[in-house]
């Protein structure tokens, strides 16, 4: 197959006994993805802060392991990674999805929210990479998936803080792909649209293309299996926003004002 038509990452043909570590898996998309991969036969270590919720996600799955930790804690990553390695022996794929969403307008900025969001959504990802990249390079294989958001594509109302943290992850994943793919590693950028989870439960506006966590997990699993670099969904809404983000600013702002009513 010509290089132009090859998937950007190595397709995952079989989940049986794959070792996957999902951070941000006590609820929502991470929990649904964990259950889907466990059902497919993978070993999955699930992490987040709330141990009781993690235990209930893991219940009835003998190949599920729980490592509870606060990923915004500067010192926590090496220890959590060691616990994950002790539980599973090795790691084939890590999915980094722990995040917070503080809906914010330009006129209601709270600097403490800015600090907390960037610490968790961005800095904790770099902390994870500081431990994971040397590990995967040493093994000469492994996959790193960052859960960002389609809000990274363009500035959107209320997303003053969240949108820029997720835009940072889009850029980060692109750079990682450039540098790590030639060394045999896989890098995935997951950009979900609206998913019905605790994170969006406070949204008081109509969320176009709203999906269930299970459908979101199915899209992620399918994208990983196909070896996609960017896994974006739902197809229609995410594709439209992507297209809008490529328009000249005058037209883009006009369209966004019209569609969001803001
Ligand atoms: N829902 C959407 O519409 C949507 C759209 C685009 C992107 N996303 C992204 O998808 C990912 C999953 O979000 P979700 O919608 O599934 O929301 P969610 O159910 O609220 O999940 C967030 C997860 O992050 C964990 N977490 C939060 N703070 C943490 C910390 N300090 N340390 C460790 N874990 C922490 C939470 O568990 P604990 O509270 O137990 O720690 C939870 O497991 C996020 O990256 C989010 O930005 C979601």
C-alpha cells in the first residue's frame, strides 16, 4: 500500500491481553472505554481520584486493575506508573483523559480556575509524558492517546479556559507524532464533541450531536483499531466545526454567532 494511504498509526487488530492504562476512568468516556476494552479481552488499569467509583467500573472484570491517584499532584505520576506496571507487567497503550471544565466567559475570569485547569488538563499530561515517553522509547513500542476536544478547533463561548487547554493538547499531539512516530511509537489525538457525562451535566444549552459515553467509547475504539491519528466524533458535528474553523475569520465569527446565538 502506498504510504499516502497507510494509517498514520499501527492498527490494533486484537485487544486480547493488550495492556491499557486509562487515566480519568472513574466516570464518563474513560469509564465506558475501559469497560469496552475489558469486554474485548484487554487488561486495563483504570485511574482517577475516586477509588470507590473506580472499583465499581472494575467490578466483574478479572483483568481490571485500579490505581487511584490525583494526576494534578506533581509527584504522583512515577508512583502511579510503577503501580500500573506492577499490576499489568507492561503498558501497550495509555489514554490520558483526566480533565476539568470550568465554563467561563471573558468577563468572568477566575484565575484560580485558570491555574487548576491548566495544571490538570495540560501540565499533568506533560508530567505523564516525562515518565511514559522514556519507557515506551526503551521498549521501542507503545501508544499514547490524548483526549482533547473539538473545542480546540476554534474559540467558542464559555470555553475561555477549557478551549485553550484542549488546543494546547492538539498542538502537543501533533509535535509528539512528528517526533515519536519515526521511533516506532503511536500517538493519537482524540477530539470528542458533546458527550453526556458528569462534565457536561451542568450545560444549560442545547448540545448539538450529544452522544452517550458508550457511543463515544465505540468511536475511540474503532479509531484506535483503524490506526487513525485524529479520532474525532460525532462525524457530522465535529466535521462541520472543523470546516468552520478553516474559514476566514469574518465568516467564521458570523457563523458561530448565528449558530450559538451568542
Ligand atoms: N463530555 C464531553 O462532552 C467532552 C467533550 C470533549 C472532550 N471531553 C474530554 O473527555 C475526557 C473525559 O471527560 P468526561 O466527559 O468523561 O468527564 P468526566 O466523567 O467528568 O470524567 C473526567 C475524569 O477525570 C478524572 N479526574 C478529574 N480530575 C482528576 C485528577 N485531579 N486526577 C485524576 N483524575 C481526575 C475524573 O475522576 P475523579 O473525579 O474520580 O478524579 C473522571 O474520571 C476529558 O478529557 C474531557 O475534557 C469531554
